C-alpha cells in the first residue's frame, strides 16, 4: 500500500513540466518545416541554401558572442538562434546575395539579442529587427523573385523580378488559389499561406502559442480592410494573404519575450499590430507594414504589461480620491 | 617640472580619458548629424576646435572680471562672437562645407562641449591651461567624429574621404576627391539616424573599455568644483564623496 515514494517529503514545486526552452524552440522549428519545404518547391534549392547559411551564421554569432565577448555560458543549445536564423531567411527574397543575409543575421544576434543580454532579454524580436535592418539598407530586399523558376535555381541572379501583389496592377494579380498555395512573388517563407497555417495549427495544438495574438491581429486587419474595401471580400482575402501578414502574425508576433503575458495584453497587442499594419498599407508610402507594426508593438509591450497587470484576488480596489479631499 | 606635467595632462585628457563625445557624452547632436561623411566631420571638428580654443582663452583671461551671477550670458557672447567669425571664414573659403554642415555650424554656439569647458574649466583655470584644455578637447572631439564618420561613410556610402578636395583646395591640392566604390552594395542604414546611434553606442562602449581597461579612474566632469550645489554643500571635498557625484554618462 504505502511505497517509499509516498513517504518522501520534499519542498515545492511538486509537479514539474517537461517543457524547456529547447523543447519549445524545437516545436517552433518543426512548425516552420512545412514553410521551408514550400519555399524550396516554389523558389528552388536556393531557398534551402539561404536558410542553411542563415541558421549557421546565427548559431556562429551566438556562440562567438557568448564565448569571446560576453564570456558567459554558451546558449547555442537552446536552439533559439536556429529559430532566429530560419525566420530571418524566411523574410528575404530568394535573389538576395548571401552576404547581405549574413549581415542581417549579425545585426539580429549580436546587436539586438546578445548586446541586450541574450535570450529573454531582447527588447524587440531579433528576426524582425534583422529584416528591417536589411530593408533599410539594401534595395535587393524589395526585388521579388518569380515563383516556379525551376528547382535547380541556385544562383537567383537570372530569376525574374515581379511586383508584390500589394502593389501589382489588377491584371497581373495571381489567382486566389495561387496566393493560398504561395505561387507568387515574395519572401521565402511568407508566400505559402497553407504551410504557414499548418505550422500555426501545430504550435497551437502543442500549446506552444495561444491563438490570441494571431487571431486578433488577422481579424483586426480583416475588419479594417473590409471597411477600406467597401465590403469587397476578395479584396480582404488578398490583403490577408499578401505580404508577410500570416508569417508575422503566427511566428513573429507570438515571440514570448516581446509580447504581453496575459490574455487582455495579448489581445491589445494583436489589435495594435493589425491597426498599424493597415495604417501603413493604406496611408503609408511603403507597400508593406507588418514588420514595422510588430516592432512598434514590441516596444510598447512593457507599457501594455503595466496596464494589464491583473489584481491579485482579495486585494482592495484602488479608491479614487474624492474631489477636494486633502490627504 | 610639476607644472609642465599637469599642463601636459590638461592637453592629453581630452583625447581618450575624458573624450568629450565618447566619455562625457557631450555634443551628441552635432556628432550624430555631421558624422555622415569624413570630410564633413573633419570640417566640423576643426571649426569647433577653433571656437573652443579661442573661447577658452578669452573666458579664462576674463574670468576675474566676469561676475559669477551673469557668467553664462557672458560666456555665450564670447562663444557666439567666435562662432560668427568661424562661420564667415568657412563661408568665404570652403562654401561646400558651409552647405554640407548647414545649421550645425551656427549651432556651435550652443554646443555643450564648448559651454561645458567654459563653465567647468576655463572659468577657473589659467590661460595656458585653458588653451591646452581647449586644444585637447577639440582634438578629442575631432577624433571621435572622424572615427565615427569613417565607419559610417565606408559602410553606408561605400566611399572614404568623399569630397575632400573642398578642404584640400585651400592648400592647392584639388585633384584627389577621395576613394569611391569601396563597397559595391553599401549598407544604407549606416548613413541614416539609426545607424548613427548604432555606431555611436558601439564606439562609446569601445572607448569605455579602452579607458577603463588601463585602470584609469572613471571620467568626472570636474568633480565638486563643477557642481552647481557646491556653495551650499556640506559634503564638499569630503572623502565619502557626495551621493550625486556627476559621473560619466549622467553629464549633459
């Protein structure tokens, strides 16, 4: 009846979760595999080359920073650098010269992540910061590669460039099915909506992310675009599937470090991202605003946290001071 | 002998140990604005150094005449006179530089390095010491600007010393116009404001490492002598030091 285990008395905690940073990051990597496969099919083997180089560069910079500059424990094993490398590669067009991607990796890992203290300390998502760094620096970031140019397309130089669906003329627009499957110009990981959704569902099923931020983000964009498009649902669907909206909403906006913790905060975060994305798309001079809106909300996250900190049960309500009362 | 040694220190402290930009964090605005190209930053550095030396000498010479209650307006008048002279000279001899620096040339009047040295040093020290202090601080400012501009211009524009002939023209050399196409695809962010802050932060970290690595004391902006509370402070020059000692980073 009574075995040895039941008689042991130990201090709390008594149940431990098996979840570790490494297991979470591994789940995120698994969730990104469908997008990686889709990008190789759509843009050729160069997509794989860019992803592998980006991951290798991120891991190297992380290791080198921890070992030689900060002289702290090595954090390569938690796989967070691998996730950053993959995400950053998903955010570039396949024709981008490789050294530019490595410069972006260096900025993301060395400046944004390690200079602020490493994993869990970065104030914005490193992958988004790296993307914006490249976007501001290199014109090649806006040159989309034409899809289905052949799987052996390793150089990316001969690839044709076309306009993103956000700015293309009506007759050049890809069909709805093409947009859902990702057969259009764009960054590596952002075009295939089907693969991104599959990855997102996996993350939600594994309870790695809660669907609050992606759903509130995408819904906000849908509602605003429905108003802006005067009730045209095809316009709304195009807006939702073009640009990096789905990739950003599912993989970038849900970063633990740079998004709020509790339910109310997450919804405010998602709505804010959607609002700024729409403002930039509709009124800004840029065709795309997902990365800027997410980085803006990243910076606002501490303020959202402060406003939404829950009141512990049983503590008295803050009473408003009556007028004219002298304390 | 001791006199010479301390004078030499007044000169050398401005270059790294108390570098006005990198260690005292003064004059940040012109630093970020003019370090886009090396030519501009050399011009800005020379202009600011000239104003700094002249105003330091004059303010030091007049320090017993200027009443302490209105010293700031008096300093500003002296500094503004020299800035006007320098601006007229630049307009006459290097018009290209005048166009490139724009409003930042007249803004030397309110440059915190120059006012800071007048307040913290020239108003309390002899003329030769103030001259050397101004020279050292000016060289330190120019040095920091040129280092920052080198990084930003090479990475951001892919050129080095672009348009230098507008300066060397004064000495009769016009053919050399700088190095171009160092990078075929320059990293554009470095000539924008975010790149400026990025380079500024990294170089500041490096300067702190260099200055502190040698076991030198942390930079102070004149200690108790420069403190506005000095007259009513009970802890003045006490060994415990005051709780709000003006240390590096907090000086602006």
